[in-house]
């Protein structure tokens, strides 16, 4: 009897955890659908709302942009040098540029850009939004006739997505320039062959997968922290914080997106 009750309790606990997990993801999808409707609504971009959105975009991308670009330039120089020297050493000179573009531009840059924006902006923003909700500030906005989703949540999501896309675009262009210099040097003689090689890599399928992956990373990083801030996440026995649980959830989703992109590109 004791073992039967223990097995029942164990199965009941698993069922509750699965149901809680499903309800959590449903809440994220529901909040995302609400924000998608607001994002395409003209009323969300009135003069006052535009000011809030632009201010959040500056907070997301402005202060950290010079430091991020500098660190990415150093990271690119080191990694490109390692890949190029390794390819030359094994007699695979013709594959050096292909390896650099695929490893850096297609795989690492979108991931690094998303993680940087998550750590610097969206996770602290989600924590701030959670504190506003717990303090009753969002309810106070509702009593004043202001929709908290339009005023506080949507600008943060749009800013987070814009920051990821901007950093990924700038880093990708910088990586392509540095890769050309590393392989061909400071001359334009290798430009035709370089354009041909990069064009072969970025065929329509790869370009579509790269674009979808970058957008999915941007949406995950921007949406999950604020969605978790708007719902109650039960603390687990390990007493992990709401921010940490949301961070783990975001990492899992980004891992799934990365695996899907790898399957689409290489299988």
C-alpha cells in the first residue's frame, strides 16, 4: 500500500509539472499573440507611444553598441585567424572562407547577439516589469485608462527585437569584411572570387533559414522575459528565482531553434 501510494504521488507530481509547463507556454503564446495584435495596430504608435518605443530602443541598443562592436571585432579577428591558419596548414585553403562565413556569420553571430541583448536589456527589463506588476503600478495604469501592454510591455519587446537584429546585422557585415581581409589581404583583386564564394554560401534556402533563425532568436529574447514577468511562476524546491527560471526557459527555446537551423542547413 505504501509503495502504491508513493507511485501514485510520484505520477501525480509528474502530471502537475507537465500541466504547469504546458500552461506556462500557453501563457507565453497568449501574451505574444496579444502583443502581435498591438504591434500591428496604428493606435500603438501615436506620438506619446512612439516616444516610449524610441526611448526603449535607445536603452536596448544605444549604450552597449560601441562596446559590443569592439568585443565582436576582437573575437572575429581571433577566430578568423584560427580558422584560416588551420585551413592553410591542412591544405584546405579553398575552404577557409567557407568555414569562416558558416561558423561566424551563420551560427555564432545571431546567437551571441541574442544572448548579449538578453543579458544587457531584456532580462533586466523583465525583472523591472515584474517589480512594477508586483507593486501595483500596472494596475494603476489600468485605472487611469492606459493599457499596460501598450505602454510598458510592447515597447520593451519591440526594442529587444530591434537590438538583436541591429547587432546581428552590424556584426555580420563586420565579419564579412574581416574575413575578406584575412583571406585576400588589403586588395580588391580577390573581390570577384569572394563575392562568388559568399553568394554560393548564401543560397535562397540558407538565407531563408538564417533570417528565420535570427528573427526567432530576437522574438525569444524579447518576449520570454516580459511574458514571464506578467505571470506567476511557482518557485521550485531549489528556490530558483523567477528571472533564472525564465532564463533557463529562454535557453531551451534558443537551443531548439539552433538545432532546427542546423538540421535545415546541413541535413
